[in-house]
C-alpha cells in the first residue's frame, strides 16, 4: 500500500465520519435551494423558512428518516470525493513543486490552489452519479414538496431508473457544475487549512494537536462555503431537474437570476454554512488522525516502502 492510497482511504473514512453528523443540514440546504425554483419572489411559497424551521418541519412530517434521506449515497460520494481530495492533493502538489522549484517542500499558493482544485475535480467527476441520486432522494418529500419530485424506493432503484430512461448521460447530468463547485471548494479548502495552521503556529504559538486542527478547519470551512455556494445552488438544480428545464449551467444561472433575483443563488447559504463548518472541521481533524493511523499501519506492513516515501 502506497502513501497515496493510504491517504485516499484515510480521507474517505474521515469524510464519512463527518457526513454522519452533518447530513441533515445538507437535506435542509437542498430544499431551501429548490424552494421557489423559477418563481418570482412574491409568488414563491415558503415551506421552509431557514435552517432551524426547515429541520423541524422535516422531522415533524417525515421523522429523522426524512432528514437522513440519501445517506448511503452520501457515504459513497464522500469516500470518492474526499479520498481523491485528500489522497491526491499532496502528491500533485509535491510533484509540481519538485518540477518547478526543484524542492518539494516549497509552499507556493498558486500550486497549492491548483493541486486542491485538480484533486477535488477528479473526485467530483468520479462521484457525480452518487451525488445526483443523493440530491434527488433528499429533495423528495411526500408532505412538503419543492422542485421536481422523484419517487425512488432507494438508491439502487434510482440508479437503475436513471440509467434505463436516460442512459449514462443521465447519470452524469450536472457533472460540469459539480466539477466547478468542487473545484472552487477544493482550491481553497486545503490551502486555507494549511495556511491557517501555519499562521496559528507562528503567531499564536499553537502546538500540533486537536485545538490547532479545529481552529484551522473552522477557517477553511468558512472560506469554502463563501467560494462554492453559488455553484452549489446551480449544481443541485441541474441534478434535480427532469427533461431539459436547463440545458446547461449558464442557462440555469441566467434563468435563476432573471426570475428570482441575484440573491437566489445564495438560497440555503446558512444551512450550507451550518453543514460545511462542522463537516470541514470533522473531515480535516479526523483526516489528521486517520492519516497518522494509516502511516503507522503502513510502517508495520511495508516498512521499506514507508521509509522511502
């Protein structure tokens, strides 16, 4: 097992632990983003009025099961996305730095951003079908429906139904905005995390440990949310549509802004923030610990290779 594979596994495990805690906020966020889709503000119903109200309404009408719809797909997607994002970031960064500066230890903001975006885009492309199904399962409500409704029995039925009716193209509907969204988020997530970590160590003299990981992750989560939310709204609307309501991401953006106003692309922002902050904190903090465990495992199983990395 190489360190890249080890980091992939460690990153995926860390992300699954995080999504277990934050999945409910994602459900609320998606419904807020789809609420009033292509309706003028005065005509749009407000079935979900913010994070707390949205969560309480879903629990009241659908139980906790409604809040946790699509969690199995979320686990698979997080394994793929964060496995790629955390597993491939450092190899891409160090190889580029070695090629350009002839020293892999050099920290270049441009290379760090590029490495984060590239690793995230890889994960988004590979995991897109699972995110699509997750989005549709979370959007469905037999009590307070918003957006297009898809009545799937489970994730397997959803994948089968989409493939039967739309083919592989249907499974990858919305992959372009998904890659843009994740590229934005990934380009700032790890560079911001490591930047904050170095600054906290240098200026506040924090030592490596849970407190430093928590503070660095919180800084990273805030920046990620600000960077990726508009494209996140477009992606979820593209994923949830049936037919050709939107032919591409640009048309979706144009129709959304023209009909609902500029602020429509920030629908569900606070629900997103409520999800992304703990998710980023848990993912990056857990990744530090799971990476340490993975390195110990590799040192025991493949001591020769671990020393040469």
